[in-house]
């Protein structure tokens, strides 16, 4: 057996760690079947601590707390159940950041006007052993040290609830220093802090009018002395090449202004340093480059580049021309009649402009904007064949993969992956292209289970949940967007949206085993449910206030997306019952009093049944979403009602031609509701439907991401006339979670996958499926293949875990870690049409 280098919190070898007591995790690699850990020993700072425990995920820091700036090397070894010790793991190094306001000696500085360039100069002695640069901004920033870009992060410091939390970054700049004079420079842009945010024209300067920079350089020499230099009154600022920059509208860069001469002093700016926090997840980075798959000429004569993939990022161009000539780049997700379709962008210009300096060759990429696009038009003296699309997103580790025998389903799954990438750019957004791009709570609430399979998003969503709790109203109401840039109108209790306060931390606990996150969020969870309980009153029916309902039910009119088939009070009351029960479960985990929430959930459940369910089991409205929520949230008191509801759900969908009949809140539940009701084939027919509305309709129309609407593009190739028509919106991609858990068959059976459920459910004409997942304990895998009369299943269960296996036609059985293989009968009587 061998041990991988340990992680700190949810980070690998973090530089600038914000925790003085970082929890540790490690993965054991062992080929011994049934391997179990019985103890572990941690080595750091010349100390060793032995702990008698089988835990290996997020275990407590066993040493004295880290001091600010402290660098520590940690190794772990483990003892198995037979008493044998492993070798020590490779060391993992973590370095604490600045842990409090007293650690900062630099001051925020701000340009007095519209200057975007800042610089400061200092002298360095010989014999530097290390140097750290701590930095953040009001706005977004990039740094250069002696003309070299610092770090590889994009759109730093990212977007948080700036009034409560402002992230700073830590960089190792040891190799960028030189003896003698040195120059630290920065460029600032509006970003989310001062740029336009929100739809219907939006609001400028939501957080403040002035851009500012905070930077603190700490240089350690061989003799142990430390030199500190940071932003202060000696810094200067100047206008520069950045003429305009906006998240929505794009960037204009005049390369002729690269070297300004009119530098002037900056102003000091007071800012509360107690709001500064270290990152808990990875930064946004450039992760991939795409070349044009086709260069088109539109009917109007425009040169249009097709990158073959709807993506989020920006373009890098290579230009040759005269000084003052312009290259203009416009972006769109789809074409209509051969031209860029920009109506879905609403008021977002999504246009970048580069003004040439006149060099022999000029290469440029915008720095402080991003676009959602597959297509781009290009005007001016730049070679279209040399243009590259640079993909940008939070640099999360890919943890989960899925594939099956149906290529359209595989493409659907890949579309979900691309939509997650594009909309997990520092925080989870609804869309990446139009004048919105906000952290809508409902979208994330339904998608978190799928997200937690596809990528390691624990650190990123930990940060987002901290913002949610910070912006939660004293009443307990949760803004529908986090961070909240829409003001008081966004602070409402909306079912499915506000429930993100409860369901996102619970899902993360189930998938990552992070009880500390659950504990931190529990006051927020509890306050939200208590607030909604007050709204429901003694009747325990949530039938007041504004509700989104089952948003974008395909039956809703294009410009009334909340007017679907399911009563909003049915949806809202169902969610109250569900969230109250989850808060009760969280309370039990944390040793809190679960009684009030268990009672509340039971009361709401009974009220739901009395008000909305007939004696035989008909749910008010007779809609797919109504039945799906009632079944999944356990709101039907009798077995007969549950059986009727499952059969009725399948019949409602069959009567609709096996088309999707659900919106944002019903869609994540409908396939599971059918599966659990014994209607597996109905779930597969829904999955494999190719005509609109369906998941695969978009795939047959050439989609490479998940659409906001089931019919964002109509069958004739025109764009849906509705005011909201995004082609990159992950909410309906929540079905990926069902693909992983049910089609392939990997699900958590205990928090963090300490116990795994292996429950594949073949159906329809699928002949094979496979899922792999890097759990907190290591790699889990399940793959199955059907022949005419047998099912062959192979499983990998990571060390220090167990699994419960439930195969079709076979009683459930427990297994230990290791690799396993089974061949079981698969009679055609199961209903699956096996391709010959």
C-alpha cells in the first residue's frame, strides 16, 4: 500500500492558505481486497501525532495552529487492520497566508481619475531566498513584476460579496526579482466591482465608484531578514491602453498607449481589511485553446469563425497592420440565417476591439472580460486562421466520467460538462453570455448533485455559500442571486431558489463528507426554513408571495416562463416539507435538536396531502412535476397513493408522447421518481426521446452545451422568441446526476462515499454504461455490459470503503474494497430491447 500526498481542506499544496487549523485528507492505494485503515500518523515540524482512527477525509489538524506565512511540510502514514504500517506519503507543502488585518502593512491605493495603470519601484539586495506577493483589488487586476506577468490566474480577485468578503491571492515571485531596482506594476479594470451588472440595463458601480489595489511584497533573504514593500503613497498611476472594459460589453485596447508618460500620484483609500479572506478553491485559469473548425462568410459578407464548441472565454488574435487600424471581434452562441445571432445577448455588446500599434506582428487577448460563444466575427487586419478561442473557467479537477452505448446520450453528458465549465467561472452563474451572468440560487440548487460528480467543486461552493449566508436577510429570506446585485427586490423567499441555503450544503456534505461546512451553514439553513414556516402559517401551506414555480416548463408561454402546468403553491409547499426534513437530518448529524424540524416537515407533509392530494393519489394539477415532487419528497402518506402517483406520472408522460413536461424544479426529480416507482422504462423513454421537448432534441440540433429552454432553438433553426434564450445554462443538465447514479449505478451510501451504492439500472436499448468517480477515498468505477441473456458487471471500490451492490434479478449484497466481477442473468423479459 502507498499513500498519496495529503490535501489541506479542499486544496492541493495551497499557497496562501486561510486556515490556521487545516483539515487533512489522503487517499490510500492498495491492491489488498477489503483494505481498512485502523490508525494514522501525521508528521510535521519535526513532530509526529498518532491517531487511532479509520478516518482519512478532512481529519482535524493535530498540531499547534499555523501562524501567518508559516510554511509546513506534512506527511502521513497509515496502519491497516492487521497492524501493518505503510511507508510515509510524499510530503505535501502548505503555506499559510495573511490571517488577519494586523498582517497587512500595505494600504489600498486608488487612481484619482480613470487611470488603470499603477506602479511602484523598490530595490532588492542580493541573496533572496523567497518572495511572496499578496494582492487583491476593488475591481479586477493583473500584476507584472519587472515586466513579467505574475501568476496564471484570470479575473482576479474573483467575485464575492465584496462588502463582506474580498479574496486576496498569494504568489511566489522569488524568480521574478533581481538585485537592484525592481518595478511592480498593475492594471485595474472594472470587473464585477464597478462594471455594469444585472439585466434591463443593469446597474453600474454596484459596490463602489473607485478602483483600488492592495499589494504587499515580502522578501526573505539568506540571512533571515525580511523586506516588505507594498502599495502606498509612493505609488503612481497613469492612463493606459485599456479604453473600455466590461463583463458584458467587452474590452477596447489601444496598443499605441502601451507606454504612457504622464504618471501621477495615487490616493490612499480606506478599506476594511477584516473583509480579506484567502481562497478556498482553485482560481479561474485558461484551461484549453480551440482552433476554428470552419471559417465562414456570412450572407452580409462578414468573416465568421466557428470553433465547433459553445464555450466561455475570449479570443487571442495575431494582427499585422498600420498603427490605428482596428480589429473588431463580436461573439455569439448560434447563427441565424448564416449571421451571428446577437438578440439572445440582449444589451450585452460582447464586442472586443484592438487598436494596432503598428508592429510587424501583434498578439492580443482581452484580459478583463469573457464571453459565451461558439461563433465570432472578425473585422480588420488579423488572420482568421490564427485566431484561437481561449477557454476560461474555475480550474476544478475533473472527478467524474460517464459513457454508454448511445452516442447521443454521451454527447448530452459532454454538453453538461461544458455548461458546468462555462458557468463555474469563479462562482456558479446561470449563463455566461448575456447581460446577466448572475449567481442564481435555484439553478445551482438543482444542479449541485451533478456538479459534485463531474468536478471537485467543494472549495468553490464553500466560498459561494459563505456569501449566501452573509447576504441572507435578518428574516431568513435568501436573495435569488448570490452575490446580490439586484437589491431588495431579490431578497424573497422563492421555493427552489431560497432552498439552496439548505440543499446545497446538504448535497456537499453527502458528496464530500464535509461536516464542518454543514456546521458553518446550519444557522443559515435553519433561519431559512423557519422563515418559510412563518410564511406558511398555521395551515402549513406555502401559498403566498412571489414564486418562480416550475420555471420554464415547456408548456409555459415564451415570455411567461413561470406559468407552467404545476401550481406554484404545490411546488412551494413540497419544497418546504423537503427542506424542513433536510434541516432535521443536518441537526442530527451535528448533534442539534432535530425535533422542531422533524415535526414541521411532518406537519407540512400532512397539509400537502390534505390540500393537494386526492384519496386515490391524484396531485393537484395532474402534472409531471407535481407527481415527481410528491414522490421524491415523500409527500404521499399511503402506499396506494404512492403506487397510483408513480403509475399516473408514467401515464401523463406517455400521453404527452414521452416528451419532457417539466421545468427547472421538476426536471431533476422526474427520472428518479419514475425509477423509484418501478417505471424504469418510462424514465429511459423520456431520456432517449429526440423530438422537442426533450434532452436529446438539442443534441440533434447540434447543441454542444445545455440550453436554457427546451426549445431555445426551434426546429426551423430560428431562435426562440422569448426574452430569455441562453444556449449555455446548466439547470436542465441536472439529469447527469441520474445518469451517474442510476444508468451507470454509482451513488453515495454514506457521506463522502465512505459507503458506496452500486445500483445499475439498465433500460431501453442501452447495452453498456460506465461511470468512474474520484471519491474522497479514491477511484470508484462501475461498468456493465448486456448480451442476449447475461449482464456482466465490473466494479472498483476504493480502499477504506465498502459498497452495497444491487444488480437486477439479484438480491443486494455487501462487498469490501477491491475489484469485482459478476455475471448475472439478463432475460429479455426485463423489457430491455437488446440490440443484436
